[in-house]
């Protein structure tokens, strides 16, 4: 069941499964999207089928501007939005809370977890933007040595934001347990007509195995 959510800065959609596992997942979007991004809708639906309560929500920058990337200096406010989304989800899910996001959203979730490890039991990082395309020296890994929250990275083999080898090397900086789920023939958006039927369930099932 889908339930619209409008609770302060938490604006989005709640997926409520018929039979709840007790676990909850916050999912948010990339720099150019919103909570209706196809990959978020598909992945949230797959998790709902596994019994997760899932909150898809818009980061604060997106609530202020319907289009375009986040402005400079918005990261702290967006992380505050993630913090409040996790607090809201705790009113709906009694057990573990997980944070996830696509690209920019996943980066903000990981930065929040690095500074507040108690915020989530694990992270689901879809297409982590390790560096801007064609600028491999501008790594976005400064917080990785402080990340003590287990993280599953889902990476498209054709993703221009990093190669598989770069991601493997970067995850060695993370003291917590990490795994990489490599998606063949997928780019940064991950979801395509070719994999739309199978990919969401693969991600959800892989994360469920990862968290135990």
C-alpha cells in the first residue's frame, strides 16, 4: 500500500507491506531526480514485497527547487532531512532502520552515517558517485575512513562516475563491512528496459542477505 507523506521536511511516499518484517528503509534520489525516480520506485516496491516499510522522500534541496542539481552548500541541510526521515520511519518500523539512496542521495546518506553511525544499521548505496565523470582525481571518499556502518554498493558496470576497480579500491578505506553488487550492462541510472523486471528484486534480495 502506498501512503503519501507530508510531515515537516519529510515529503514523499510510504510503502506499507501487508506483512511487515519490522525493518524500515529510507530511500532518496540523485542530484537530478526526485522521489518518483523510476529506480527508486522499482527498488522500493521490491523491498515492500519482502516486508520492509519503505520511505521514498525528497531531499530538502529538491523541495525548494523542482528541477536542477543541488546548490552549493546544501549537503548539511540534505543530511538533516535524511536524519528527520529516519526519525519519521522509526514511528512505522519497530526493528532496524536502513538508509539508502541513488547517487547524490546515497552519498549524503553515507556522510550522515559516517558522522552518526547510530542513524542506520546498514546502507544501500545505488550508483555511488565516486568522482565526477572523466575527473578520477576528484574522489568523494574523504569520509570513508570514518564510515563504520556496513554498506552494500550497487554499481553499474558502465557507470561513468567510477569503474569497478576504482570502487573496489575506495571501499578498502571503509573500516565497516562492504560488498559490491556489480550490474552488467548498466549505467549510472542502473534501471533499464532490459533489466527492469529482474534488477529491483536482485537488489532487494542481495541487501536482505547482506544484512542477515
